[in-house]
């Protein structure tokens, strides 16, 4: 009877604990961290994994987030992967850490240091729309120095000078880079280059001047069109652009008047007939007329 009573009380306490945990992390089946304790040396890469297994009926795996702090280590890279296992999905957060700053150095009288990172905070939204979060602790890592053991100390005369055993903290020489030196000062070089560019532009202008003058002479040497040639060009342009239009008829009428002024009376009637005909003048008829006019103009010359 006593054994049964103890068993019942144990089951009651266990169920209360499980329900409390489930109430604090609804939908989280398991959350654990994987971080080898080392020891690690200065600058050595460390891989830390955070595995979160969620019940997909209660939690959307895509909405699971993790907030981590690894000071004094820095996160070199991080990636997130998922793996489905029936109604559960494992979300893995993998971080590659490295400590390459003075915050990870050791005091001269210490050979190792225990580092405990802050807990990882897991946040997510359950299917009922509530925002929830829980935390998981990381195991500690051991950081060891490279220079405090006797085997790595210098065994030369420089040891008698009591060089610091932690050179990253107290270097015997200055680590500041010397000021840069130049064969030619940048400002002087810039002035020289600008001057050369100006000379090149001036030379190009001098070389192009005769060519520009020749082009201008060619343009001036062109003989302007005579009034009759202008009238013919107007008819050709109007017939190509919009044959049979009012502009086409006006150009034909102008050509007829100019033909009379120039004494080409045998072509005046043809031009007038096209200009004032009942039917719209066609492009073909205009081309035939202008060809006849140009032929007479060439014959007269």
C-alpha cells in the first residue's frame, strides 16, 4: 500500500513537471546544444550546434528563430538547416566561432580559461498565434594559451631580457605602420597630369583646325539650288511624303509657275493638269514630270 502511494505521488510530480515544461515551450519536442569543450587555442575555429525539434502541428518550423551571444568569441559563419521526421521537424542552427581579439588573451600567470556563453534564446509563434520563447544553455569551453608553457618560451639570450610572455598584450616593439613614402607627391603628380591633359587637348585642337576649315570651305563652295530646282525638289518631297495632298498640289502649281518663268512652256500644262486635276495626282505621275523637267534642265546646261 505504501509503495503504491509513493508511486502515485511520483507520477503526480512527474506529470506536473512535464506539464509545466510543456506550458513553457509549447510545440518544442527537444532543444539541445552541442559544443565540444576543447581545449581550444587562440584563433582556433569552434563549431557550435543548436538543435530544436518542433511539433509541426503546433509550431511552424520556418518561424523558429535563435538569438545567441558568444562573447568574447565572434561568429565567423552561420547556417540554418531543417530535416523532417514525420510530424516533427529538426531545425539546426550551426555557428562557426573564432576568438582572434585581445579579449581572448590570458593573463601571464594563467594557462587556461573557462568560457561560458550566454544561453541561446529560441523564439517562435505557435499555431494559435501566440509568441513564445524558451532558452537553452551552452556547455563551457576551455581556452588555452600558446606561450605560457615552458616548452614554447624562447630559450635564447632574449629570455634574459624578460620579454613579455603575452606578446599580444605587451609587444616589445611598436606595431604602428610607418607613414607612406612616395617618389612623387600625389598632389604634384596630379598637377603634372592635369597639365599634360591640357597640352594634349590644345594639340588636338591645333591639328583639327585645318580639317574644320576645309569642311567649311566645302560647305561654302556648294552652289545653291536655283528656283526651278527648288520647285522640283518640293514636288518630289511632297509626292513621297503624301501624294495627292494639298501640299502636293501646291508644289505642282509652284512648279508650273516656275516653268513658265524659265521658258519651259511645253511642260507648264502637264504641271497644271496634275495640280488642278479632278483626281488626286499620283506619285508616279509626279516622278514622270520631274524626270522630264530635270532632263530639260540638263539639256539646257
